[in-house]
């Protein structure tokens, strides 16, 4: 088990109780995502954590599946989904998820790409799993855009294992990587300069 999996297993209960940092931004992202959803969609969220976002979106699609490599996160997510008929949670990484090509109409990757050792490989997996014309929705911390002490501090904290490793992706690089993976970007919203990039992209 990698140290990052161990970290998220240990953090699962605390993460589930944590407050949303920017409620207005979160609600806008939900609304923008639901604007491209429809009731006959098959949806997947990878890196779903404790499942809060998947639970909210499930009523807007036919079937919602959430996956995360943290078993403790998925246990909490399953408890949240006990009364949601069209929602399931499974322990898996995206690259190991046993779904056929073009299985999904929409795939979500919220606050996850910057935590992956190879976000370009993840984008390739997303494009393989998504139908042409389907949507990829993501929020990504763009550490590569930030100035000041934080971009220098995070690698030090990661080295001490106080936090998981955060890859310093720049927003322009992220947008180009999404395009190179086979998507057209239809929304690219930043709540504030230097913060996470919220992207809705269409598979072409």
C-alpha cells in the first residue's frame, strides 16, 4: 500500500467531517455540472473520496458510480448512499477500473488530477472510458500558477508525509493536456486568480 493510500485511509473520518471551504463556488460547480447532465447518462467519478458530490449528482443521471483507492473513504461513501438506488461505490484506481471503452457519458475527477503521479495517463484513461460527445468535469489545484510561500511549502510538507504529494500543474498546461487527450474545453472557470481550475470538456 502506498503512503498516499495510507494517508487517505487515516484521514477519511476527518475528511468526511470537514467543511466546504467556499460554499458559493462549490454550489456553482454543482450547477454547471448538472447543466450538462441528463437522466439517461451513465456517470463515473474517480477519486470520489467520501462520496458527497456523487450523492448530490446521482438524481440527475441514470447510474452513478464512484471509485477511490482508499477503502476507508469508500466505506463512508457507501454509508451515505444506502438510500440512493442508482449509486454505487467501489475501491479502485482509475487505471485499474474494469470498465469497457466508451462506457460513460460523463466522468468527474474533482480535486484529484494534482494528486496523481501522472495526470496525463489519467486523462488518457478518461478519454478511453468516455463516449465521444460525453463530458469530463474536473477541479484541479493549479499550484504552478501560485506565487508566494505556498508552492515552496507544500513539497516540504509532502516530504515529511504530513500531506500527500501535490503535483505543481499550471492552468495553461492543464488545459492543453486536456485538449491533447481528445477533448474540447467548453467551460474553464477560476473562482479567483491562482485558485483551482474548474473545467468542463467535451470528448471529440
